[in-house]
């Protein structure tokens, strides 16, 4: 049994790497899927968002499930759904079955998403917490980068759907060797409500996380199509987009480590989000694609881990399961609705640049949320 906190973190990183690759699989081979399954940009945006659809309804119950059945069982259930959903997506004959498989896999990723940060908060404290959280968050862009770089080269979009399902299966095997709960936390039912002093700032953090990820997801989902629209080969477009994702793999743990030692972390988060918004606008305008992708990656890498440590400021240990469930209910609801809106903008403008502009707007909204959190937080 793996009892060392860093070993448990490694298992979580494997699961979230599969999560990132599976999320990006549709965007990475989007043109091929659109051609074979007769999809438009709105359909592609719906499939991107479908990975989050059930999260609106399952995130809060997931918090209850963690309190009732423990971290390990919820993690195993999540990885099992990711494997099954990926398999269904692999054999999908049309949009309907693809949507069902994408939704099932997304439900599994929801469980991983809720339980992962909770496990890290239970097992790490002090300056080690933002560093460990940054390491956990970095695995998502690692999976995205691998998906963008490798999946378009596999020769078939169906094989590309099967690859992250296989990685999820490896994560499932590894998770079987993890303990159920952190030492000293026990296994008690999650509380049924949070007071307004915790709930309001938590919802602001949830919106910050949602807008950040929606902006980045839209960029990842539509940047390959944007580059293809401007004459680039699909494999080259995926490789170019993946560069930024790999940069965040290195910067996210670094960002967590640095922020754990800063006296002004919220200011740093706000500056990172502004950098992302400006870089996405420049990318949509066709200015220096590689530098703009790198700037976007730098902004994400430096602020992702710090944002996800904010719930630890306002949630006592007994409130974390429910609190993270509430956070992810907002997150998955937003990730279901926002990418399709960007896709609609692309169809209306008949251009893959329009969704990227919308993504920049999402990052700007996240800045406003950070300002609100600075006024509302009440540390425990």
C-alpha cells in the first residue's frame, strides 16, 4: 500500500494526466472527427463541453460520496468511468454515441477533479501545500500537451480516443494501491451546508477557476482549427498548440512554490490572468503565434496551483469534501456552457479566431473574480 504523501500525489498525477489527454482528445483530432461524423463548429464545441455536462449535477453529490465512501473508492470509480467512456467514444458511429461516451468519461473526470485537491489538502500543509497542488494541477496540461502532440499522429481519430482510455486504465491499477483516508482525518459524512462566510468566497473562487479554464480550453480546442484554417497541416497545428501546454507542466509546480512564499499572491494571480487575456487577443489577431501561446502558458502555469489553494484558506478540513463539490459544480456548469458559446461565435463569424477572442474575455472576467475574492475572504 502506498502511504507516502508524495507517492499518493504521483498516482493522482497519473490520473489527472489521463484526464487532460482525454479532455484534449477531441480538440486534437477535431478536423478529422468533423469530417467523418459530419460535425460543425457548434457540434465540436458541444463535444468539448460535454466532458463537463454531468459535473453540474454530480459535483455536489461527489462531495457527499467522498465523505460517505472515502477518497479511494471515489477515485477508483472516477477512473473506471473514464476508461468506459473513452472506450465508448472510440467506437462511436455518430454524434449521439460520441456525446454519450464523452459525457460518461467527463463524469469520471469530475470525481477525480473533486477528490484530487481534497486529498492534497488533507496530506500537505504549509509551504508544501501550494507546491504539491501545483504539481497536481500541472498534470492536466501535461496530458493536454501529450494529447496535442501525439494523438494527431496516430493515424486515426478512433485510436486517438482509445489512447487516453488506456492511460486511465493504468491510473486505475495504480489507484488500487492507495489508502482510503489521510491519517487522522477519519471517514465521516460531509456536512450538509456551509455558512455564508465560507460559501460566498468559495463561489467566487469557483468562478475564477471556471473562467480561467474556459478561456484556456477554448484556446486549446480551437487553436488547431485556427492554424489549419490559415494553411497549417493538422499535425503541425497540434504540435504548435502543445508547446504552451508543456510549458505549464514545468511552471505550475514552480508557481505554487513561489506563491507559497509571496505576501501578495492575489496580485500575482490577477497579473497572470491579465497576461493570458492579452496574449489570446494577440493570438486571434495573428500576431506571433508561438510567443503568444507561451505567454498564455506562463500565465496559466503561475496561477493555476495558487488559485486551487484558496479553498484551503476558507474551508476547515471537515468542510473540504462538500466545499470542493460545490466548487466543481460551478466549474463544470461553466465548462459545459462556455465552450459552446465560443463555438457559436466561431460559426457566426465563420472563423476559428472568434472563439479565441471569446476565450480572452473569459480570462478577463476571472480577474474581476480575484478582485472580489480579496474583499470577501475570511480565512479559517
